[in-house]
C-alpha cells in the first residue's frame, strides 16, 4: 500500500463519508433507507423505516455503497487512521437485520455476487496472501485467502516509481524473485513489516522504498531496493532491538536509504 495512495483514499473517504451510492434504491420493502446522527456527538445510525442500526456506536461514518437485490453493503468507518473501514450486509426484507462486521480494515476492492452468495474482496494485510474474500451465503460469513494477482505493472523497476514496496511484495509477478532471495517464511514476514510504506524513489542506480507496521511489528522497519540495470534485489530489516537482517549482497554498494537503516541513522 502506498502511503500517498492511502492518504488520498482516506481524504476521499472523508469527503464522501455519510453517503448512499446513487445506484442504491433507498425505497425498500421495510421502508426508506437513510443515515442519521445517533445523538451521541460522534456516531451515526442506519435508518430503515422504523428500524435503527447503530453498529455498537463505534463508527463515525456509515455509507451504503452497493446493492444486490434486497442485500445492501454497508461501509463502516471510525474516522481514524487505525482502521480504514469494515463492512456489513443489511437485509432489507421484513424483518430487516444486519450481519456481523466483516473485513480486515482495508477498503474493499471488489464486490461479487452469484445465485447463492455475495462476496466482498479486500487486499490482505500480508503481502504474501494477496487478497481476502468474505463470502456471505445469507447465514454465515466465510473468510477465504485468494492469493496474489498480477499488478500489471511489469518488471522494469522504473515502472514502480511512486509505488510502495508492499505493492511490489504483493505482486504475483515478483513473488518468485523474493522467495528465491528470502525463502517463503521471511518473504511473508517482510511483507508484514512493509504494510505501511512510502512511494519508492530512485537513488543513483537504485529504486528504493521503506516500510513499517507499528501496530503489529513495533519499531521494526524495512528497506527494499531494486537495481535499475543489473537485476539485483536488496532487502534489509532493522528489528525493534536494533539487530539487522539482510537479504541479497549487502557487501557491495547500496542506496543511501538502506545504508541509513543499517547504520541506525
């Protein structure tokens, strides 16, 4: 996830907070659908005719973003940085009800439906997992790891300028390179560390980016670098205790960002 992209998504979400999508029919079998303030000075409630759904009073913004027949997809946002959004399905037939909350705090990327289920797909928190599907059959929600897909960016490092190392680690087209360099376990671990990452930039002959995940891995930080011409990949991680793990040939030249991480500066 690019930090810049995440910030822009948060700003966009805030600008659109408290809305019902144009394609959603607000006239339902159980009454008119609307969103109101709860009266507690913070949260909102979803109103459906005489029925009110407050979702525990935890969410500052409630949006209705999709409809599949009598099922409406509700987006729930706390308004802070810790969790972008979670979701719930609203049954609008009489008597109306809502499902348990679903999601992993990432914004949904796709919503699918068939004759028996509706599915919300979100980016996984682990780069190695790619995407997560939350499949609802009208009774229960099942969480399924879908795996990675190609980002369709390509193999030229310059095409990744401005994108985050998490995106690179989550790209199916690059998985084999990182697994060959680090092994499956360390590849998954580095992807977790890089969950919040800045846009990659060029430094001399390198494309380089940094990432961290303070909510999960504390002060552990990582830097990933791709050489622009010879194909080398370098990865270095500074653990919370100051110890360094590295992958690739770190005895040769490296970009300044990685040098500073290793030196602790």
